């Protein structure tokens, strides 16, 4: 098949999964065309049968905010026409699925364009619920030929808030390359991250408010009081200054290390002894999955899809959002009890490989593509 993929190219789970999906599809013989305003951050180097089309916009004085959704529709239309795309797979309903619908209308009646939309989270739980976007979000969802949600939690939210028939949505979870995300990944930078041999607590995110990065610092302060440890914060975003300020206020000094954005996070996560993800909400929790695949137990919140990724007491521990003391107690328990940490780590690796390996999930998308093309002609 010839498949177009649109995602946000910046750091985040949806862009990571969309890019990895495209690469995997290309490896399985499909021709993949990424369409976005910048090259996806995980699309590195030359990939056979993978192409990138940049959405270009002119800076016109009339527009305070250039109409990206319209420019995207034009680029999708052009790519579909020139390269004969069989379908486009849009990651996020708004604005991507809406742009795909416009591109399809522009192509008619010359040819058809099948649309598959994957719902990742904030397009449903935040942006799409706003009165300004609710109607267009629901319209874009219903006009898609195929719909997927990354978790049962997100499917249920979509059915409830947008009156979408449950039968229209397939749950296809996020996935990982288990050869890339694994416990024995080399090189391991443990000696550089914790030169004194301390335990390593880690957090990886885009540092938005929903990630509650100040809670991460608060949890670590309590852990550090009982177990010599270092906190490694990977990523960047609007709440990073607040987290750094809180670390300074708590007198944590050089025991908290802010690394910023990294292309090869899979080299860092296996070094961690505990991974913290106290998010306000997570539609899936890709960072948690990546951590378990690397043999790192996760302490997280009972937020959305995290309850589907982490098995409480088996691959990590789950606590209510904002339960800082309880999360700190669980993290300290893991660090102090090597046998418990090893048990959680081993179970996490097995679960990640059995349930979320790319080899298991990518064929589910291929089957959906085939069904969509066959059903809609």
C-alpha cells in the first residue's frame, strides 16, 4: 500500500508512535509518506520507501495565525494525487483528520482517499471538548473511514463525550521496538548519571502541566531522605523552570540533573532503578511502557490508560493523582528491596514483549487498512 501519515513532529508519544509505525510499515514493504510542518523527531537518517513532505506556509500580514490546517489539506491533496496514496493515517483528530477530510473533498470526483484516524488523547480529553472545537472534532471522527484509540480508557471517553458508536472504534495500543527498548542496552551511562553509585530515579516527558513535574521533584525529595539517590529529568517544556526552582527550594542541589531533550532516550532509561510518572492524565502512557520494557519498575498515577499499561504490584505501583507520600513510599521500597525491584523489572519486560511489541501491533494496523480500503472501495 501507499500510505500517508500525519502527526505532530515534536516530542511526545503520539509523534513517536506514528513515526515508528511508518518506519515499521516501510520495512514490511509499504510506501510511506509523512506529511507535517517539520520532519518527525524520530525520523532519522535514510529509510527505504519513506518520504517526507513539508507543509509550507506563507507569512501573510492578514493572518495573525497562519491557517496550518488548510495548508496541510493542500499538501495532503498534492501528495495523494502525485503519489497515488491509498489512504492517509491521521494521528489526532484536530486538526489532522479535519484537514484529511478537506483533502478528500478536493480530490473528488477524480479519486477517493481513505482516512484512518488514531485518537491519542488531548484531541479528545482536552481540545476537542472545548465548545469551539467539539463540533468539528466529532465531525472529523465520524467522517473517518477507520478509527482507533490507543487505550480502552480513551475509547470510552470518546464514546461518552462525542456520541461515537463504540463499534466504530478499534483499540490498538501503542507499541515499542523491543530490540531498541531493552534492559541490556549499551552503552549504559549509569556511572556518569550517578558517579557516587547512588540509585537513579528518572522521569521523561514534555514537561507540560499535565505531567506534574513538580510532583516528581517532591516525590524524589522524600525518597532521597531515606535512600541515597539521583533524579534524572529527561525532556523539556514549559514547566521545566518550575521543577528546577522547586528542586532548588528543597535544597536538592546537584542531586537533580536536568538533561533536556535527547534523541536516544533508550540509552538512558535502562540505567534507572525507578521511573516516576505522576501525571494528571495519560491516554496511554508510552513513557511507562518504554520504562518497563527496559526493566525499570514504574511508580505512576492511576490516570487513564496507565492502569492498562502498569499492573499494580506486578510491574510497578499505582497511586491516586497527587498522592506524593504514597508514591515516594513505593519508590523508596523498590530502591531498598533489591529482590522486589528485580521481580518488578522482570515482569515488566515480559509484559512489554508479550503485549506491546511492534511485531504484534503493526499487523493490527495493516489489517485495519485492508478492511478500510475494501469496505469503502
